């Protein structure tokens, strides 16, 4: 068993059902170690996005516990869960969720504006949060001439890299990536994934990468099928 100090994510006896429906999520025990990169597979409707909502604290389980970096977020109030998410979790959304009217740099540094913890980590490594944003954008291959532009002016692939930099800044313990390569072509998908994995290794950040594209599985430390995991628990 992994100690809490080494665990980025731990789920135990987790149950969730939408009103009037059978339980969609049933997980007895699932862990991600610090720095571990895990591919979570499953077809549409299997509960992947619901599970991410439970991990991010936007949904509350009917039973069980979600621990992020040793903190039981499932026991917190809504406001406390919001702060825990800002402090410990970076999220890469399928549709990016960038603020279109803000510049690329402002979109990336926004994650630290809501978290003193991540702001301090970014400053400790790079001097200040803007320098940290610049480093990440550079390492993710985004041209410097785009950094002052509104995020809405960028290509799909460029916006995806901005979303990754926003999730990574301040070295959160856990990155949740929801189908982050679905809008990219084959070449851009490979480049983006390589850069994302490299950045997680450098920051010792755990990554839970949710996708239906099983061709990407061999790039990760391990792969988990959500249906198989839940079937094992149900059995």
C-alpha cells in the first residue's frame, strides 16, 4: 500500500449515482502515486467524465472518500473543495475552457491567482508566476509572439498547449486531462502528449489521462479500463 505522502490520489469505497438511476461509479480502491502517469479508458457513457467531476470536487459521492495529496476533499464544504482544487489539481478540459478575451500569459497565470500555494511554488522555481508561465509556454513549444495575443486568436493545437501550461503551473500534485487530444490531428496529438508527459515527469505531478483512444496507452506507466475496474469491485 502506498503511503499518503507518496499518494497523489486515493479513492476508497466510492459510489455515485444520478437521481433515479443505478450507480454509475463503483470503485473500491484506486490510487495514483506521486508522479505516476495513468491512462483511463472507457467508451462514452461509462462514467469517465462523472469520475473526473468527483475527483475535481464538482460532484459529491453518495458514499466513499476522495483523497487528493492526503486531503479528504469529499468531506469538505463546497468552498473548501474549490480551494483544494485550485491548490492541488490542474485540469485540462476537452474544450480547453480558456478565457478568450485574456492573453495567453494571463490565461496561464490565472491558475496561480486563485492559489497562494501554487503561486509560491511557481515563484520558488522561476522567480515569479509570469516567468513560470513563460518557461512552460516555451517548453510546450508555443511561439513567443503569441503570448500577448488573446487566447481566441490561436489555433486549436496552440490553445491546447496553453490549457496544458495553465494546468501545470505551480506544480499541482495531480493533473486531470479529459480527452485532451480529441481535437488534434495525429502529428499534433503525438507532440502534445510527449510534451505533457515530460512536464509531468519534471514536476513529479501525477497525471490521470482520460481518453477512448487506446492507441495512446503504451505511453503511460499503466492503463486502467473503468468498466473492468468497476466490474472487479461489483464481483
